[in-house]
C-alpha cells in the first residue's frame, strides 16, 4: 500500500507546479476538442452527401498541413516564445472552428471549407507539439518530466479516442454535426483562456542573440538540428528505427485490422471499436506504469525492448479466431508502445540541449510520420500479393529485427551507462520552472 501511495504521489507531483497545471489543463481541453472533431467532421461530410472519398480528402488535408509545417514549427519553437506559440495555435484553432461552426449552422458549408479546416488543424499541430515539448522542461525540474509525459500519455488516448468522440457522438445524435462544431469552438476557447493565465516568464522565451550578433537564419538552424541528429548516435539510430517500425506496422494496423475483425471474427464496427479501445486502454496503463516509477537506469535498452517486444504479438493477428485474443494482443501492444513513448519523450527533454529541443522534436515528428501515408497507401495493394496473415507476420517481426540492429549500432547499452539520468536536479532550480511549488514537492 505504501509503494502504491508513493507511485501515485510521484505521478501527480508535476501538477504542484502552477504553470504546468495550466498547460496540462489546456492540453486536455485541446485534445478533447480534437477527439470531437474526428467524429463531427465525419458526420458533417456525410451531411453534405460525401462518402469515403470525401472523408479521405479531408483526412489527407489534415496530414498535409502537419507534414508541410512540422519542421518549420520546430524552428519557430527554438526562435520564439513557446508560450506565445501555443497560445497563437490555440487562437487559430478557435478561429478556424468558429468560422466552420458559423458556416455549418447557416448551412452554407462546403467540402472545401472542411478540407481547409483540416489543413489548418494539421498545421496548428505542427507548431503546437514542438513548442509544447520545448516548453515542458522549462516549466518542470528534470525529475518531474517522466511523470508529466506519463500523465500526457495517459490522458491523450482516454480523452482523444474515448471522451471526445463520445461527447461529439451524443451532440450529433441529439442535435447536429454543426452543433458539435460549435461545442468544439467553446472548448478551444477554454483552452486558450487556460494558456493566457500562464505568466510570461523570461525562461519560456528562446535564447536571445549572443555577443550582439543577430539570430541565425532559419535554414542554418534547420541544418544545425539535422547536424546534431546525425552526430548523436543514439538519436540517429532511434529515429531510423522509428522510420522502419512505423512503415511496417502502421499501414496494416490502420488499414487492414478492420478486415481481420470482419473476416476472421465476423465482427462489425462495434467490435472494431472495442478492439481499438483495448489499444487505448493499454496505452493509458503503460503510461501510468512508467510515469509512476523512477526513470529507468537502462532507459535506451528498455525503450527499445518495449518497442521490439510490443510489435511481436502483431504477428499473430492474422491467426486470431476469438475476439479476446485480438483484445489481448492490442492491449499488450498499447502498453509496450506507451512505455517506450513516455521514456522517449522524457529522454529528448533531458538530453537534447534546450536551444535545439524544438527542432529535434519536430524532426522526430517528421521522420516518424513521413512514411505513414506511404505505409497506409501500400497496405491495400499488398494484399494482392500477400495474405493478411503474411502481412501481419512481417509487421510483427520487422521492428524486433531492426530494433536489435539499432540497439547495437547506436551503442545504446554503452551510452546509457555513460549518461545516467536518474540523478535529480537540485531543488534550487525549481523556482525558475513554472513558479513556486509547495515545499513538499521539492
């Protein structure tokens, strides 16, 4: 009982810092709004008479906005105030959803309006998340970052994939998609009000010019970020591992899993949603487990092992003949994926120099997502030459095989011993991150 209480206290300790509590609250509101949009957008497209092609167009516009601006978003996070960037993004989201709501309520909304809204939403995410990642270590001491990333990893699947869509579904069923978009606008307003309450501290701004020299150009900053990534062995090999892993499993997971549900299990959309819910539940459990513990000494090895072992059960997806088997596989996949992601996010914030963190976070975002559309596009045609069972076997085994290569080539075992991250930051620094915290949290 004592250990459980200690773990729970460690998990919520970052909320003792007022600035972070405001930022986390705003992130929950914004994520909730994104979850609502995922449902409201679908039914708004259908209300306009659209089908799968039109839905794909809106989703593609969102992905295009993200990929077009994510590198620029990282540069901006290292050049300007991260607090101001997240506020501007939230203000943009409020404006976009507000205009979309007005157009929908007055019944003049067209498909291209939704595509533009999707593009702007994706572009906003491209600026928001690098700034958020760079802002977090400025608000919290290093020993609190693991718990903060774990809280985010727990809240995101619950809010984005469950509570937000559920709320939008109720509003759409009771009123209309337009009313759901109005609700999304109100929630973005609440998030913006939370962000405005964060004090404008000097620590949240980018470093100023050195020795009277002007700030370097954006292309130079981009080259600096890429150069740091190439020179940093553990970072380079983790990103290369991510490219292979995302490319091999995301397409089958996103595109072909529904066919496993309908073909092997003779299930419908409801069974598919239950399957995804188990993945989300696993993500929440994994985030809670790692966030409520101390930062692992063998952090690179544990992160790699989780991502490798986590995809192994996917090799069995094509052979399941009972729903509980699929639920167990996705639960395990969600747990291991989340543990690795929380460690990775904390690792970036603790080992990457602060003036580079925005750019490295955006490079991580870009590299990890760059091949996602290609993987999803290839999944369907691949079924013409391979069976679903063979495709999922490849998806399950590719990550472990390349993960072992990355662990060896990146010298992860040697690196994590040479750079331990378990030592706490002196409490004297706490007052400069997110305001004064209660004495018990120092």
